[in-house]
């Protein structure tokens, strides 16, 4: 695969992300895919989707898990509902994540990704049980010949590193999303990337503006079109270069309610990334 191939976050059946046709239309050849609903996770659906990818010369680089009942309405709701952290659904979601790993295998994809949720404080009972569940999941994922990437943003870089170290499995890596660090108010994304860069195996190209200082970590920042926010795309790509990242640049634009604007913004992002790539990879 080309170094820093352009990618986009896409979906099989109306979940998060753009439809495959949009990727095709914009000339994008790699996608991360949001997992389809349970009823579509079967061999026939995998085969059909793979054929559509093949026809458009698109490679699936990561299958992202997600669950019924998750809500990103505000930060407190996200903490309560997202990932494997909520204890009432932890076991059933871990089991479902194994099914998602099996579906990724049907797609010939060796990477799954997820928001694990707001990792609890080290040493708490919830933290210890989350570690046990994550290890068990990662062993299943490993048996499928896969790695799992954790999306960044819901905790600081240091807390994420601590958690990954305590899990202690060699198939756990990071999907770095700089905008999430800003949206959740969990730290400067460039400084965070320097800290966790050795574990980054996939990334999102997404941009955001910080919430007002007294609101950081309490209220959302604002997601904006790539290049219009506080990440600083050139600095972001330079930092990725310095940590040795060569994988796809996967554009994510989370405005599924406005498909026209989403497509226009992704087109703008492709042009920005292509021009920065030309500038930075010139030797
Ligand atoms: Mg993301």
C-alpha cells in the first residue's frame, strides 16, 4: 500500500461513516468500516461488501466495533454508555466484539478497532475487571490473526499507556484521533501523539475546536472540516512522520445528518491531505 494512502471512515449499512459510493466517487482507495448491524454480519453480507470494494479498488484497513445503546450526546452520556466500560453490558459487548472480530476475518481484515470507553481509575475493581475482559477479547482476536486498535480521546495519553501496559498483550495498539483529544478536552493532541506514537497503527484525520477553557472536559469542543480546527494538520502530519507512521490517513467527518456537506468536507480534506503529503514526503 502507498505510504499515507488516503482513506475514509465508511459504513456497510447506514451506521456511522460515509457510504462506499462516496469513497468511490472521491477516488479514495482505503476505508475503515463501521461494523454493520448484527443481522448483516454473515458470510453472504461479507462477500457482497467485499465484491463492492473490489469493484471500486478499495481496501478495508480496519473494522470498527460499535454497540446498541451507545450515545455520544454529551460527555457524561458518552462515559455512561460507550464501549466495554459500562459494567451492566460489559460481558455481552465483549462477546459481541468477538463476533465483530469473526466478521472482520470474513472480510479478510486483520485489524479491528473500538472505543473501549472512559477507562476507570487504575486499581479500582472496575479497572481490574476491564483488564481481564480486554485480555480475553484480545486472545480471541489473536486467534483470528488480528490486532485491535483503541480509539483515543476519552482518556489522557498517560492513562491510555498505563492501561495498555497493564493489559499486557502484544496485539493491542492505538487508532489515534487528534480531534477527539480536543473534543473531550483530554490534552494537546500533538503532545499526546509524541507520547503514544510507538503504539499508533492507524489514525483518523479529523479536526475540532476546543471548548471554552472553563468548559473543557465538561462540554464538547466542536468538530469542524479538516484544516479549519485547532489540530494543525501540517504539524499533525509532521509529527506522524517523526514517529514513523506510514499507514493510511483515514478521514473522518461525523456529520451523518448532513450527507451533502459531509461529502463536500471530505473532498476538501482529500485535497488538503494530498497537498500536505506531496510537500512532506518530498525528499
Ligand atoms: Mg475517530
